[in-house]
């Protein structure tokens, strides 16, 4: 997207299968991207294990905060 103004960073979460998580996480590791187990970035290089699921946060090249998770969040 071309814009003359600033674009605010966003948070995007993706619910993925276990296989998709493994494939995506392997790419994060391969690219040596920083990742976190929490949205506050207090637990670097960790995968959050919530119940029987997993989740991880990382940034895309534009600075947006992405999340992949294998179980829906509970509200």
C-alpha cells in the first residue's frame, strides 16, 4: 500500500492447525525472527502453551504484531 501518512501498527491473530503452527513456527526460526510467548514481549524466545494449545507472537516486516495459535482464545 502506498500512503503519504503513517500507518498505525495492528495486531492480527490467526487460528491454525497443529501442522500449520509447526510449519509457520519453523519459518520464524529459520528466518531468525524474534518471537514472544506473550503480547507484552516479556517472554522472548518462548512458545506459550495454553491448555492443550500453543501460541506465539512475532512482527511482520511492516511492524504489525502477528499471533498464531492452535486454540481459540477464551473470553
